[in-house]
C-alpha cells in the first residue's frame, strides 16, 4: 500500500524539513518489508491571490487530486479523532490487508479543508485539541508513520 502525505505549502530549509526528511527516510527503509511504499510527500503551493472559500476550494482540489482512486483518505484536522500510535498502526494494517492501494494523509492550508475534503475523507486525524503550525504537523505525522511501521515490524522504537 502506497502512503502519501499531501500538504499545502512548501517546506523551506530548516529544522522541520530536516526532521521530516529523517523520518521519511527511516520509514521508507522499513515500510517495503511489510507491504507499504513511501511515504511520499507531495507539496502544493498555496494560491497567493485567493482567500477564504476560494482558497480553500483550490487547495482542497489539489489535495484530493494527489490521492489515487480508491485510496484511504485521512484529513488532518484539530477537531479530528485522536488516535493512539497503536490504533494508527492497526488502521494502516487493516486497510493494507483489505487491499487498499494507498493511504493519503491530507494537510490543508491556513483556512483548513473545504467540505469536498470532508465528504471524501470522512476519517479525520488530530494530534490534540491545540492548533499546530502546518510544518510541525508534518513532523508529527511523519514520526507517527515511522512509529506505526515500527509497531507493525516489532521494532523496539515503540516501547509502550
């Protein structure tokens, strides 16, 4: 199962980009051994001259377009479900075992997702009630994907 992270905004050089790159590399190294590929980070430039609903719609269109047909769509949202690392690993494994071709994690822009994303991605994931900067969400998501893969392989990284 291919794992995709589709995000609005491009990371600039800095500690967040370095951490994301580190976790992506670690995850790719073990994911293929358990039936996953990626994760691949797909970044989309935020539309500069639009705002509000128009901006949301354009960003949401880009995010949804990044996911292959039949993919499990998971949107990141502060009002979403707060899953444990074990639950995320189980979710990924179940969908892989059920034959899903891909799982796409959608990180919206500053205005969030529009209703088209909510309609197509009913599963919403949160990293708590706080609002996080989008670049830190990428770090947290890539770490959690790495952790999920280590849980599935029995690697000692996850010690719960």
